[in-house]
């Protein structure tokens, strides 16, 4: 019996997919629920290294990650932009997060903690 072959890059949803890179369970869950409500399929990891590997292998409409006061958060945003010019990048920035130069890359920094309603307001046009 011949089964139809699925294209490798066929979209998983009508609106595409998103990647959540957060190690805070509550923030990850809220982000996932909001993105799913917007019609996106969601991959979830807490590792920046794993996230970069996933971004190299797949196309994401949205990437949400933590914005921490360390070099890794800013470097991660730069790497994502280099690998995927069209991806919307949202960093949930902890108090004092230095987003120097990220605005020029089109990276959105939202002050954390953010509630579900605030996240929905920020991401509301992610599916359009």
C-alpha cells in the first residue's frame, strides 16, 4: 500500500512553530500556552545550546528565551538572528538586563516577570 510522503518542511500548524527556551517552569508553561493559543506548535527546551541546534535544523516563527545579566543571553539572541533572519525573538529580561545592540537586531525585550495577559499582548500578532 502506498502512503503519501510528507514533505520534510511541511508546517505542523496553520501558523508555523515556536521555540521556548526557558528554565523557569511557570514562564515556560505560560509561554507555551499563549503560543499554542495563537495556533503555533511549540518546542520546549531549557538549554541554549540545544536551542541553537534546533534553530539550525528547523524554522521558527517565534523564539522566546530568558534575558539574563550574562553574556550568554545576548550572544544567544545574536546567534538566533544570524541563523534565522525572519524569526521573531522575544527575550524575557530580568531586572537590569543589558540589551545593548539587540534593538538593532529586532530583538524584543519584555520585562520579566510577565503574566499571561501581558505575554498575549506582546505576542498577539505572532500568528499574523
